[in-house]
C-alpha cells in the first residue's frame, strides 16, 4: 500500500470511530470506554489510536477490528 492509500485508511478510521460513537458526545463516549475525552477527539481528528483503545472499543462496543481499521467485513464482531 502506498502512502496515499495509508492516509485514506487512517481518514476512514476516524470516520468509522465517529460512526461507532453515534449520537453520544465525545465526553460520554470516552466515559463509556474509560478513556479521556481528549483521546477520542484526537482519534476522530486523525491521530492513530493506541492498540489498548482499539481493543477496548472492540470489546465494549462489539465492533470488528477488521471493519474498524480496514473497512472490511461486518461492523459487528462475530
């Protein structure tokens, strides 16, 4: 994958994070995940999330990491 493709994946990751958050505020979403609101804001703004955050998100929100990171498959974990 070239640099442009990588940047596109990262941008889509930010969009999918916002999609998982849904109507909740960043503050409420952060509380639900046990993280700081500033982290959620940074991740939705394009900073690559830490693995711990991604694992927590996947488990608490029942989200497939393959879908979240790459847009592949179903949103829900099986």
